[in-house]
């Protein structure tokens, strides 16, 4: 039953995304075609055109790799008992170089939640943490701290990723879960769509809000493994 649900859910996001995907790929293709035709006609500023063409290709590359992630074979989708703290530590290690480049410190606070487990797919849950923490890094200027606070509330675990970034204004907050909505030059706008799909499939929720002082908080809640 688990497999059937995952499969049909995956197909349903693929369906919802289809029109967007077509546009997102067609626009760079159209622009590539235009530049190739210009180059064929023997224009001078070739380097500028090549730079733009590489950027357009990178955009399509990023979109297709995220889509491949969504449509990954379901055989990789086995759910096991996994430690939240271990997964977070692995993801933080992975993102540390990127954070360090911007002088950003990532702090993990697990005081209220030691040795907790969920039932889930490790690579998928890690993908969610990667997307959320990467977004936090990207939202921040040089310097600052990202606090990740893990706490247990009744039979659920709550993971708060609190950044000191630009925050999300009221207009944006409505659109964050929209496929292809991005405010970044090289963004795909698929990260949060994928996060939401994965967390929903794990019977969890993902919410976000503006912090009182600075930046925003992305909150993931997942059911704890019952023993
Ligand atoms: P991408 O990162 O490719 O833009 P996402 O789906 O991950 O796509 O995020 C969509 C948009 O949500 C981002 O472009 C950004 O505007 C906004 N966003 C996401 N996380 C944050 C954050 N921590 N702070 C501010 N804005 C954010
Ligand atoms: Mg992102």
C-alpha cells in the first residue's frame, strides 16, 4: 500500500508540474535557438552570447536534476528507523564549506531531543534538510548564525531552522510552495515543492514564518517512531 500511495502521489505532482516544466524548459531553449542563429549569422560579441547560453543550459540542467529526483524509482523508497540527529549532522557537515565561504555558523541544539528516531527514507529526509538549510544560507549576507533546534513535543519531533536572512514578505509567503517560484538568479523554485511532497509522504508538516527580529524560520514536524 505504501508503494502505491507513493507512486500515485509522485505521478500527481509530475502532472501538476507538467505545464510549468514545459515552459521552464522551452524558454531557455527558445533563447538558445535565437543565440545560435545570431552566431550563425556571424555576429561579433560572441563571448557575451556564449556566457548567456551557458547560463541557460545550467538552468535547464538544474531543473532536470530536480525533476529526476522527484521521479526516482520507488524501490529506493524503503522506510527505515533513522536518527534525526545523525541525519542533521551529516547534512550540516555537507553544507559547512558553503556556509564557511559566507562566514556563516550552523549551530545544532539538541538539548530537548536526544536519541530520537523516525521512520522514513534517509536520503529523502536528508534532501529536505539540505534544501531548507541551503535556502537559509542563501538568504543570508556574509556572517551570521543559523540555529537548528530539535525538540520533542508529545509524539512528534520538531526541527526549526532559524536564519538571520532577508526574511519573507507577505506577498512572497503566499507563493513559496508554487513550483518554479524563485527570487534567485540561479534558483529552480522546486526545492520547497519537493520538501513539501517528501514531508507530506512522511505524515509530517512544513511551515514557515518571519522571525520577530531578523530572518525566517522553517519548521518541520514529523511523527516519532513508536516503540
Ligand atoms: P529556490 O531555492 O530554487 O529559489 P525554493 O523552492 O527552495 O527554490 O525556494 C523558493 C523561494 O522561497 C526562494 O527563491 C526564496 O525567495 C524563498 N525562500 C526560501 N527559503 C527562504 C529563507 N530561508 N529566507 C528567505 N526566503 C526564502
Ligand atoms: Mg532552494
